[in-house]
C-alpha cells in the first residue's frame, strides 16, 4: 500500500525544505507535514503546495503526539547534521542528532500506523585515514574520524535505526549515506571552503573527493519516499576530483600549510565565522573518501545525473566564482594567514 501521510523532519534546511515542497506539489499523498523548530525559507514557503509546516522540536516527546494524531505512516528524517557549514554550537547539534533521533524513533515505534522510515545519513560514518580502503562499500566498518564529532553522531543515529528495525520489523527502513553534497543553491562546508580566495590545504596531501549534486540528493530522498526501497545505500556521483584539481577548477589559490599549523588556521576561520574547519573535515582533506555506488544503481535503481566534476562545475557557475588573478593580493593574503596562524600557536 503506498504511503498516504508523510512527515519530513528538518525542513528548515535547504534539502529538507526542498523535499517538503516537492512532495507537497504532487498528488501521491493525502497529507504532507514538515516539522522543524524554524520555518523553511521564503522560497520554500511559496512552493509548499498541499504541504503544511508544523513548528515542532523532535527533541520534545510531543513529537509523538504529532505523529499519532496525524496517523503518519512514513517519516523522512532529514534533521541530522554531519558537517555544519559555519561555526555552530556542538552541544546543540548533538542534541538534535542524537536526542532528537531517539525521540523520533520512539514515536515511530509506538505508532501503529508507521510502515516506512527514510533516514538521511552520511558517508562520513566510514571515517577517513591512512589505513582506509580505496573505496568504501555499505558493508565497510563504521569508524568515524573523531570520537566526539558530528560523524560520530551519525554512527549513533544509524545504531538507533537498526534497533528500531529489530523491534519493528514491519517498518521498512531506507538509510542513504550521502557523500559531500554540493550545488549552486546549498550552503555546505565544502561550498564555503572552495569559495575562499586562498584555500588552505595540508602540505603533502592531495585527497580524492567524491561529491553529490544537491538535485541528485533530493531525487534519491523523493524516490525513497514514493517507493519501497529498503536497505542501506551509498549515494555519490560517478568519478572523483583531487583537492588540487577542485581548487584550480574554482579559480582559487591553494595555500599548503604544515599539518601542525592546520588547527590554528581552522581556529581563525571559525573565529571569523567563515567556515567550520573541523577535525573531521581536516581528515577528509588529508585522506579523502570514495564510496562504491553499485548497490545504489542495481538495487535502489538510481544513477546520479551529475558526475563529481559536473556537480562541482555547476557549483562554481552558480556561485559566480571568478578566478583569483591578483598575485600581489594573493601573496599578501597568504602571508597574513600564515602569520596569524603562527601567532595563534604561541
């Protein structure tokens, strides 16, 4: 039986909001409900169609009342955050990721009408390091880079989801592990990173990056909601870019810094509220991460329309990034970054 009443969490985010609008514009559902502590953006609100927004906090047990009163049969959990684009309070994000998911899944477990759960996860659950495999499959061990970072939250979230599957085997669960999402209209940590006129990198490393266009991420979530595609799926575009290739394609200037200086540079970027250059991101930019998407194409039935290179180029065009050509200004900017980082270490 096709889903009739769908609830989407995290609709204040760009991806969650766009999914709410897309589902609301169709006729497949009797009701489409979006929940978040903040309202979606104005563009999303103008395109909601038949969808409705309910201001609710998934960390509050009252989320169970929303689900049961509306007789929700499908939940799409988009409220998790792995890599915040800008500096954010770690405690607040962890509460939403972990406590919020626990409350939401408890509500799903108690509801007699629940039949499907779709969870937006991240390929960051595999971690990134010198001993990592060249390509991760869905069966690879989950080893987050940091024992206290946002990727660790994602590992915990997936653990709670597996627990729900054991307690309610009648609920079909689809978990999609996205690689880093990029596009002209999404604000992500990599989108901010590659927009820096001088891009700091770790000296001696040139990581392989696998990206995912935001439109493909949206299509995967929509397809998982409309049809029954249970399982765990890596979701990433075909092909890879090395970090140096991406910087050149964006017309930026690369600034290799010693590994020991990276924490100071990261602190400066966070302090200026430019980008959240976390330890998880540093490890990704050191060692990279590539996932196998065979299961996505053969079992889930979706092949991303954008390759990694095409997705990155669309981001560059959409953001209007222009090559940085002024050598004197670049040299001065690089000198300031290194000087400030040196002082921060003292």
